[in-house]
């Protein structure tokens, strides 16, 4: 049985990385069910209209986060929602991987990069990001089976 994975990426704060999210989610599927695969969907716009109400979306996503075995977040686009999800994941004791593309004009928040409970990996290419996912997911899988 595969793991349940919560993928977090910007929706309302900006959808410029939507295609990348889709590629990362496709890669994550080999390790289990990605509960939030809609985050990578081209049909989902910046308005994030994927539910009947904001309250419904919040309750659904918090239920998925609680159910998830691990969390993978792409944090290159600053997002209040992703930041909130990371804080909740930490409070729930989830294992968290944060993927971040280094950018000359923007630094990652110290609340993420300085958090010892998060594994933060800077990357430049999709291959580097998927390699980080492989290492993270494999180590979590081994911990669960061992």
C-alpha cells in the first residue's frame, strides 16, 4: 500500500508554476496517492474555484492534511495558504519536504528555511527536484516499513 501524500503549491497567490506542480505530482504518484492532485491541474485558475465555498475547501484540505503520511510543498511562489498548510503540518507532526527554486530577487522565508522540522531542498531543474522527492519519499517509506 502506497503512502498518502499532501502536495502544497500556490493557487490564489499565483499560478505561474502550475505546469511544474503537475510534473511534481506525476512524479509523486509512484509513491502513493496524491490527495491534492488538483493543485497541478491546468483547469484550476488563480481564483482557486475548486469547491462550493472557502469553508468547504478549508475543511476538505485540513482533513486531507490530517490523513496524509507526508507533505511535499513547492514554496518558490510565496503563498499564505501554503505557509498555513506548512504550519499545520508541523503541528500535526508530519514529515515535510519543501522544494525551493533559488531566485536572485527573492529569498525563502526564514520561517521555512530555518525550521529544523522541515527538509528544505533548493533546486534549479526538474531533475534535481524529482531527485529530492525520491530521497525524501524513499527514506519515509523505509522508516514506515522498518
